[in-house]
C-alpha cells in the first residue's frame, strides 16, 4: 500500500513581489509656474501634479459637475434626446439679468422646449450660465436643492477640497482643486453621452441654431474634451481628456490645469492651452512599454520528496507605464501535479492585464523507493 499511495502535488515558491516599480526615474514635467495642475492615465494611475491642494475658483469648470448630476439623475443612452425642458418666463428673466455682466449665455424664448441633450450641449459647448441655472431648477426644484446634490456628489467622489456655491461657476466662491476635478472627470467620462457631447465642435439647438465649443484644443494632441473655464478670479482653466496611442493600445490621459494668467479670457485660455500641450508632449515621451520582469529565474517548484526545478517566465513581462510607477503584480499557481517536466507551465504572473506563463526549467526526478517506503502519512 505504501508504494502505491498517490503522490502529493509539487509546490511553487517565487520571489515575485506583489508590487513592482517600473525601473528608472520619472523625468521632469513642465508644470505651470503658477496655478495648479494634475495628470493621470486611466487604468494606470497618477503621474503627478503641481500647486498643492489649495482650493481656488474654477469658473465654468463647475459645469462638469452640473452635467454629472444631471446625467446621474436623468441618464441618456445612445442618441436619446431625453425629456424636454420648457423655458419659462423666469428663465427668460434670468437670461436678461445676466447679459450686463458679460456672462456666457445662450438665448432662450418663453415656451421654447429644449431636450436634455440640447441643454447639456448648451451647457458644455458655449458654456451657457443661464442653462446651468435652468438645469439646476429642473433637476433640484430650486438652485439650492441642486447645489446640495452637487456637493453630495463631490463628497461621494472623494472631492474633499471642493465647494459648489452656484451651478455655473460664475461665483468665485465655487472652488476646487485640480486633483478633485480629475476625480470628477474620470467619473463623468463613464457616461458615453457626456464623452460624445464634449467632443463636439458644434451643435444645433432651438432658437439660436449653431453653437460652438469654446475648447480650442479639441482634436489637438488627441484632446477630446472636457471643459474650459475663465474668470478674473479663476484665471484660465481646463479640465481635459486626451487619447494616447501606445503601441497597439490607446490610453486616456485625464488632467486639469488651473489659474493661468491673462488680461482677458482669450489670453487666459491661450495660456492654459500652452501648458496643457507641453504636459501632453511630455506624457507622450514618458508613457511607453517597460520591462517589469526579465525572463530569468524567479522561483522554484519543489516536489514532496525534495526534488527541485527552477522556474522562469516564458518571456519578459512588459507593461505600459512610466518610471517609478508601482504596478500591482499577481502570481497564480497552475496545479502542477506530483512532478514536473521541462517547460511545463506551473503558474502565471500578471500585471496591467498582461499575463506570462511561469515554466519549469527542467524535469524533476522521481521519488526513490526508500522515500516511498518511509514517507509519512
């Protein structure tokens, strides 16, 4: 009986850490001399930022949260127009009251009907403050009711340095940070309709006809959104998303640059656009494929009777990233059986969606007769 007992499985041990940093040193990024900035790559992590976490006015960037709350409460799919908003006399009065202040507006007429999609396009492309107000009342019953929803959403997203005091961002008391707005940008881009809208260069809506997108970087350096903002107090601001082709994959860079100088809105937005383009150029130079593990011994497989074989990845483990990025690594064991043969897969190492087999370098010897006779139960 002792000689014919089933043999236990071999065991795999490795020296592969649960987290491995991409080798090298992150190059210097051209962060703005004033204001603040934040950069991350979806699916990989945060590249870095500048300017600290001091909350500052953000201008019309606040409308990103307005759109987020509206789409959470009234989701749109595909080409859906959504429910209609009827322009009231109060909406017209609000529009007229904003004209002397030189605000960004879209003309409205009492009795006019805007679809939800129309309203979101007017909000995000020409940055209409009066439409932000109209959406707030439509969704929240009152502006204050909607502001509660905006701030609750910010809290849920971990935006701890953000305070919304109006739905358009016209008030300097609406403040946030670049890091907080990047958190929001990642969340709102999950709405396909939002991503479609912010990439539009123009759109057609009732009464005014064609509206234009204020984001001059659309289509430049892969940029496909998200929102500009500028006031005397906020300076020039841009929350942006850009496609980044790397090899056979396309990544998405999400970032924010705030409080760039200028004597007027065109100068402020030109300044912020220059910073964004420099940052994206550095991202393109930095984000690429790096070797995380070489095809060399990383462990061993051991049989119950003590025979061993070294284990090596079938090839180098290469991932997308940048120097210094910490990559979570997962090692799994493929049930090897009592003994292994040369080249037999005994496990797998995985990082950033890339998998490489771990293989035995040689066959293990068979157990001796003495071991079989004297093995413990």
